[in-house]
């Protein structure tokens, strides 16, 4: 393939890649809403965009994250009415977002590029902070809420049980698993099930403590992201867009006094 043809091909692949990024971003937001028909429709758009990208590539050039997006969006489209379908799809698709966003296309036989080991970098920088301690605190608070016997709503109980299961599964997981948990957690705090806990006086203090811990985790994650990004810039002389992270506290103009 001559240089001009290769450039045309790369532009085509990059265009389809960008379309998939856009659809997956929309899906991550739609998954946190309650209308299952909207979720199915957006999953279909994601599946179509992923298949479109796959058709432009040879089988050996299709990255694993692309195959997994195709697999799980197809699964969700067929299973979206099942009780745990959204939760299961979210768990399996959201960890792929960082890989999707950071992927660089190179089709020459010897590109000389090495893949970044996000998990190795993450594990090393995580040890310098208190992420694991914060995960344990969140799990403990949810467990106390469930054990209190004060929650009558089956939906609220189910949502809290799913949340604690996700946190337990992913607290020591890969970088991408942790980020998927974090996105789910931030969305959970905006849903009606979480808001209803305000109507239970006994649980108000626990709810407040949970939200304070989430704010602390937000700041801690930003520190970890900055540390990884700085090392990548220093060691590889590159920056990865998917590691761009802004504290939710800053986005909401919260007080800077919470910075450790």
C-alpha cells in the first residue's frame, strides 16, 4: 500500500473510530437513565458503529476491545429486558472505554511502538495513595445501610446490592475496571433510588458520610491520573487523551478546602 493509499485508509479508520467513541460516550450516559427502550436503541447505534469499524479492518487488525464491544452490545440488544441486563452490560463495556479512546492505529509491519501497560502504572501509583481504603469505606457504609433494616423499597435494596457487588469486585481490579466502577458510582448518586434515602432519618448520616467519601475518592483518583500521566509524559514523551481527568468536585465548583 503506497503512502497516499495508506493515508486515505487511516483517515477512514480514524473517522469510524471517532464515530464509535461518540456512540459509546452516549451509551455510558444512557445506561444511567431509566428508559430501557432508549438504552436498547443506543446500544444498537453502538453495535452498528463497532461493526462498521470492524468491517474496515482485517481480522488480525481488530483489537480485542472492539470485539468485546461488538459482543456485549449484541448481547444487551437481545437481553435488555432482563433485570440485570444493564448492570451486566455496563460492567463489561465501560472498562473498554479507556482502551477505545487511547488506541492508536498503526498498520506498518514494524511500527516500533510499545503498548502502555496502564494496569502496571496504575498499581504502582495506587500504592502511594489511599484508594483501597476509600473503596473499603464505601463498601462498609452501603453494608451498614442494607443491614439497618430501614430500607423497605425492593428497588433501592437491589440497587445498593448491585453497587456493593460492583465495588467489591473491582476495588482491586484493573485500571479500566476501577474507572468503570467510578463512572457507575457517579451515575448512581444522581438516580432516584439514592435520593429516596433522604426520606429515611436513620440513614441520613450514613448517606452524608458516603458522599463525603466519594468526594475524597474523586480527588484521590485525580491525583493518581496526574501521576500516571506525568510518568507517561516523562518516560514515553507522550500524552494519552483517555487519561484526561477532572475532579467532579472542581466541575461542580466545590470548595478547594477538600484537597488533601
